[in-house]
C-alpha cells in the first residue's frame, strides 16, 4: 500500500496539519512538490486551481480542510461521539478564521500591522479584540472549558483530535511572530503546544528534516 501523498509548495503552510495528523497516528507520508503549470492546466486534478492536494489510494482530494477531515476520520482523530465530532468542527472553523487573519498579516500586510494585529487577535485586554471572532484568547478559554476531561492537553474530550493539531499549528505560527507577548499572555496555550510537540510521532517528525524550514511563501512569519 503506497503512502498518502501530499502535493504542495515546499512550505509548511496549509499542509502542516495533515502531516501532523499522519505522523501522530504512527504513519508516514510522501511529499511531492507542486508543478504550478500542471495545477493550472489540469482542473480534473486541481478543481480550484490550487493546492494542497492529497492522493491516498483511490482518494484524490483538494481543499486543505476537507483533506484534514478525511485524515482525521481515517486515523480516528475526529472525536468519539457525534457531540465530540461537532466540537472538533467548531474548533477547526475557529482556527480557519484565525488563519485567514494570519495569512493577511503575513502576505498582504507583510507584518507591518503586527501591533494592531496583536490587539485585535492576540490580547483580549483591548476592546478591539472583541470584534471578528478570530482570537487567541478564545482558544485559551476553550482549552480551559475542556480542562475537566482534557486537562489542558486536549480541546475536545480526553484524546488527541485533529482540533488539537490545528490549534497547535496556529499557535506555533503566532509564537514565531509574537513570542514575548505570548509567553506573558498564554502560558496555557504554550504548555499545550509543548505537550503536542512531545507526542510520539510528532516529536520525531519535528526534529527531522521532513519538517520544512519555510513556513510561508514569502519567508515572513
Ligand atoms: N481553500 C484552499 C485550501 O484550503 C486554499 C488553498 C490555497 O490558498 O486548500 N492554495 C495556495 C497555496 S497555499 C495556492 O495554490 C499558499 C502557499 C504559498 C507558498 C508559495 C511558496 C513558493 C515557494 C517556492 N495558490 C496558487 C494560486 O492560487 O494560484
């Protein structure tokens, strides 16, 4: 049986959560660098003219969040009940909201709006942060809300889900830009991040050359 193949640019970007899901479940993946021309000329393979794309047996998918959910179902990381699965979806959508803001900060604003970004999406001490729904503080609260079962180590239930890996990635991306303020403001999210970094499969992957150095296409963030 061949390995799941992720076809993408040579950056972590929107493929990172997929890789984390695969290695966390003790499996491996193949990585293929995208051929940009192919991507534009083969709508049957790239229906939106974009990547990442995942090929896994007879499964051939695009749209990162569809791929991520497929992998979560395949590897049993999508909650243990209908209620947990729905809760995982809530977190995934929240991460997507924050990711869109983050991508604007990096690609559109080229980090020039860093300070405003933090007051809007980082530190809820300011009123600006109450607009838009994409905020690190909300993840901090959700982690605390699930603490009776998750113990600060899981956002849904007690076991690792794809929601944890998605939050891990978005926290990781923000930490690269906002290290000092994050240490002061979100020790809980950073403790969660440290926990996930040490999980079997993930620990080895993070230390390996397979963890790409480039996070984004423009070397910012
Ligand atoms: N909704 C889609 C999804 O979630 C969005 C995918 C998307 O934006 O899957 N794909 C982008 C690539 S992600 C795309 O295909 C951004 C990474 C950029 C890295 C560039 C690195 C170059 C380094 C050599 N964009 C192409 C396009 O839209 O034409």
